[in-house]
């Protein structure tokens, strides 16, 4: 794969690049052509560029613009942007190994669109794959923070434009016409004479025998024919025919199904195994071995792994969470809350504290990885959003140099934060080694994913608004969270960038908290502080589609609603009068307008409105909820029903929307997530373990909770470069649903999700750790 | 170990496996058909939904020993004829339903079975029918799934798969 090569590249002189790029105009950039037998082009991007009106003009954050997390991440990726390259094959197919991970968010499609646009090739002739772990990319191979499009928009376009420029030059020689007179369209170059040549035929001629710099000008936004048009996902056909391959679908020779028998409490350890020999002799079982997370079994089929896991008799040592229940964690969170201090004198206040319970961030594809470990090397396949960290950690686990470990990044079946971590890859490597260097296809059972997988930390958020009549004088928020694990590379990135940040040497989590939180309202003196509870240090945490933002925003918007109510003002008009930015104002107005804000609704139903700005984007949401008894009590077989969100209207401004269809999908999915967070989805911690063990227990949004109407209005980007969208919608939907619930029921909810107090299922046993599969499926055919 | 013969996507197959091995693992681990996905193993997420004699089942809860030579198992790979697409798959593409794609084979197989079932009852798909679909989509694409089922159901009326149970 050419994307991995960097041999033959000239050394880069950042200063000279910076100097040269100053004279290129706002769409002018430097690309380079790599020494290779076919055309391979990359981008040179200086760390700072002047702002301009075109979407290309102000995409790269300069060192003086490090105001938020996405600017930091983008700046951290820039110095290695030249290492990612577009290749034009002799078959006319353009290939690009994206150093990010596709987990459903649509980045393979949007990336293919950028290349198709700038290179004027049909979208179906662009092949985007996922790059293996490439340590030389440093901080430019981390998929998180909704940063992919923000950080890669310019480098990918510049690389494609460089290829285009070289192809036209090569065609000039072939067609006997000046390059300026040639037209490149649909993968063909046409001369004024009508003579044509395909880009595949031109590739070798356009290649370079030594690396060369090329000045290129990007296509102006007004000429876009692919970008900003809705496109079906490039993998849609494979997805609907069952041909799309996820990690567990790969055929790696000798890699047999492997599962781990796990402890009854979080991160417990094996003490003794009473029946190893008996389980080793079970049908289909090839290997059984103790590993750091439990007892690993390898068999001919996963069904036999399940049987073996259930048959193991293990004595366990408890994990660091011990026998804690959530009441104890809540007490620790209260104790960790930074002090709020006294309210300003002579002011009135609205204040409350909100509790957000643990949530599971499992994707539908469980944690899984294939590992083939040999004495002196290892190869790993998994959906990894931080593959460089995975490579280092697998190497450390095996005692191998990182160069002896190959990490292949596979498209994932969802992530939501989970795949920032490489838990399954590490475990697969360990198991492969423990079995005497045999390849394994390791998968977590769903019950493992629920009970031992990563969780979105439980948190509390105290908010105080100080005001004198309608004038808001101060906003204070004290967020207290079980410690969030940033060990997936983002912490490393922030450390590396620390000298350029205004926050000194604050801990990763503090830095992240401050960089990711913005205040959209003019609320006077604003202070926000994060407190962290260690809670024994034993929870496996990770963010879920937004780190602090969903809970922080939900708490803020609920208190904003309360102040509006106290002042006798409409929640929409009150917000409109306090907004600081025109983008947020336009989004709020559009959402209210499309939803028909304020329309008359029956008692027990209501609208809620909320706003969120992050990832260089802004979003406003109106949610309508039905809390009437006949709806709350509706019966669907084995379902958690309750209040139903009947309609969600989203108005979103992400700047330039590369693929409006993909953007709508992200916001629709965020609606499902926000509804779940506000109403139904949480984990219950009792006696050191989570009660939930599968999708029947963990009440993520299902069809019976889905709004009958979801409208996503994409606002014009006004020439701004693309912002992030993957996590953007979740906080606003969660908050809008919470506000709607409060208004429909005339209550002030403070605990989320609102049904957390009612356990809707009978907990499954923790020993054995996984349930048996039912055997009556044929009788339940429908 | 016992042998089991059944029909799979139109062809007879014979596998050697324990009676109680669930069909999902026979398909995935022994026969290499990876369209049906694992999501829970206890018939609650429906990611593995396939058809048994034209009706939706979760292979994770069907022991292979329960199948006989006349039983027809259809997975996503066998839903459409050679080289073509089933109308439900086309509807899925037209509405750009999928995100990560992991639940999509199961969603489509459940949708086809639902349309066939309501057609056999001589009625159209209702919101209550759609509310009753149990397939988890963790990307939250539910509204587009609903749209696609209605569109695909319409298209099925004019296709060889007229929405009548085949078994």
C-alpha cells in the first residue's frame, strides 16, 4: 500500500514552506509528488495560514488559534499531513489509505468525495481503505473528537489537486496541447482536438523518479459538483448484501474462535481454576489458558466457546471496584465536586445538581480482534481508532519491539467511543501467546461487553445561574465525574501540544474539559470546573459519543429553562435574547420555525428546545414528547416503553457539509442516542457489578421509542470549512428531550435517565458469566 | 459427531456438528457465511436474523439438530437471486439507510419477513408493526429503517417476492 511509504521523500523544511505558501493565495497550497513508479501525491501544509472566504482558506488552525479541542487536534495532525498520499493506479482507480477508522460515521465516503471532487474522477473509481498503524504519523492517526473531516479536509484535497496537476502536465505531452487547454473530467483528459487519454494511462508518465514540490490551486467552492451533494455510502451495497467484512468475518488461516470466561465483579482476577482438564477435553475445544482478564478458551466454533466458558469452575479475586454500588459512587462524586463558592451578593439564583448514571458505550459489534502471535512477531486485526497506541501496547504486552507488530485497521460495526481503546486486541495477543502462539479470533460475549466493557462515567453536574431580574450576571457549573480514561492517545496528544495551550500543566481530563466546553449564551461571568472521583480507580471508562458534553449541556439547558420559567419568559425567546453568536442564533431560529415552536399541544405533551456548539459547528433541537398515561403505559412485548418522543427537529450548521446525506444520518443517530440518554439508557451498579448483561436489559432506543418524525435541516455553511458532526447532535437532543419532559410533566427532573429508578428486567446471573443461547428459535419464527 | 442436512440459500448442505450447536455458528464458523452477525447470542438483538422456511428466526437460538433435509434456511446472501438485489435491498440503497452496516443484514431479513407476514394477513404495514421490530441499530438509523420498509414493501408487491410466505 503506497500510503505507508515515505521512502524517497525529501526532507521537509517547515520554515521555507511557510514562507513559500504565503504567496500562493488563499486556495493555493504546496503538494508534492513522491518518487514511485505510478503517480503518488501528498500535501505539504504549513502550520499556519491566513483566513479567507473560501472553505479552503481558514481550515488549518494556526498556533495562535488553539482555542478548542478540534483546533488542537488539527494542529497536531498538520506536521505529518504530507505523509498521507493519493495514488493513481494504471487501471485508472485512485487509491487512498485513510489514516482514520470507519466505524459507521461515513468518513470513507466523505474522503472518496473529496478526492473525486478535486481530481475529477467518478466517485466509484476512488477506493478508500484504512491504513495500518503507522507510528510515523504521530498524532495523525487518531479517530476521535469528531475531528476527521476537520483535520483531513485540506490535506486530502491538496494531495488530489497535486495528482490532478501532474496528470494534466503528463497529458499535455501525450495529447500535444498545453496543459491549460486540457479538460480533466470523469477520469479522462480531453484536448481541444477531441483526443482523449485516461488517467490510468497517464499515471506512470505523471509519476516522479525523485520527490518534487508542486504548487497547486484548489477548486473554488462554487465549482463543487461532488462535495456538498448527498451521496450514498460507498459501502452501502456491501452492507445490504452481507458482503461487508468486519473483523470477525475475516478469514485468517488458523485463527479459531476464542472467548474469555470473566469474573463476576468488575476487573476481578483468576485465583484458581478447578476443572481446566475437563474443559480442555470438551467437544471442539482446542486450548484453555489463564490470562490477565480471565480464562481464555479456543474452540472450533464460538458456540463451543460459550459452552466451555459456562463450564469453567473458577475461583475469583474481587477487582478494585470491590462491592461498591452506585449510591457509594454518588457519595464519592459529591465529595469530589469542586466548591461553588458563595453567590454574588444581592443577586437571585437558580441552582440545582443533576445526576447522570453510568452508561454502556457498546457498539452492536462486540469488542473483538484477531491476533496471530509468533515467537518474534505479531499481527493483529481489529477496528481501532487509535492504532498507533494499540501497536505500542501489544508490543509491550508481548515483549516485542513495536516494529515487530503489524496492526491492521478493520472497519468497525459502530464505536461510540469504545474503539478508541484496544482492549480486545491486547487480550487476543495475550491469548494467542498463552495458547503457545496459535492464531485466535477473539470475541467478547455481549454479556462481557455490558459487564466488563468500558462505560461512560457516572457524573453529577451542579449549575448556578445568578441574575438580577432578567439580567444574567453569572453562570457557574461544577461537574464531577468518575475518572475518564484518556489512555488512548488523546492524552498523549494533549501532552505533546501542552506548551502551545493556555492551560499550563493541567491533567489531561482538565485540559480536555476546558477545551471541549463552550458557552453559547451571554451569561456574564462564567466558571466551569471539573472534579474527578477515582471510585477505587477500578472502572473501565471511556467516553460515549461526546465526553463531558452531553451531561454538561443537559444540566445547563435545564437550568436555563428554569430561569426562563421563573422570569415568565418563553424558553425559546429567552435563549434567543442571550445568544452570543449569529450561527447559533440562526440554528435556534430555524429549529423553532420548522418545529412550529409554541404551537398548542394537549396536556401531558410538550416541546423542549436546546442548543449546543462544539467541533466548529452549532446545532439547535426541538423535541416533542408525549407523557400521557396511555402512551407511557403502552405495551410492547418485552419492551421498555415510557414517555415517547414523537418528533425531533434538528437545525445544524457544520460549515461546509461534505456529504449532506451522511450528515443527516449522523444527526438522526444522535437523536436516538439523546433520547436514550434522557429517558431509558443506563447501567445499574450493584455489589461490584453492572446488572445489565445484554440488549434486552440495556434499554438503548429501539423502534418502539423512535420518533415518528425526525427532520434534519442542514443550514448553509457560508463558506466555512467543515466542522465536526459525529458527536455534535447528542448533547442538544438529550437536553431538548429532558426540557420537553420537564415541561410536559410539570416536574424538575434531576436524575438521568429519568427511568433509572425502575429496574425493567430480571438480572442475569454473573456465574457463569454468559447466558446460554436459547434453543427454541424455530418455534418463535415470525 | 452427527451429520445434518438442510437446504441453505437454495442448495442442500450437509455439515458435521453437535446437535445443539446453534445454526449461527454452523453458518459462520463451519460454512463461512458471514452475513448473519453476532450481537447477543440470546435472540434479543436480532443481528443474525435469517429466514427459516420464509419466516424470520435468529440462528443464534436454533440448534442445527432441529433442522431436517426439507428445511430451507435463507441468509442475507441468498435473499436475492443470482447477481440481483431484492426490492428491500434496493429500498435500503435508495434511502441510504445503513451507517456502520453491522445490523443491516438482520434488519433487511426482518423487514422482508414482516412485509410477507402482513401481506398474508391482507393488510399494509402499520406504525405498530414497525414499533414491534426488535432489531437493534446502535447507530440509531431507525427512522430510515422505517421509511425503507414501507418503500421496500411497496416494491415487493410488483416483484417475484410478492410478500407471500414461501414456506
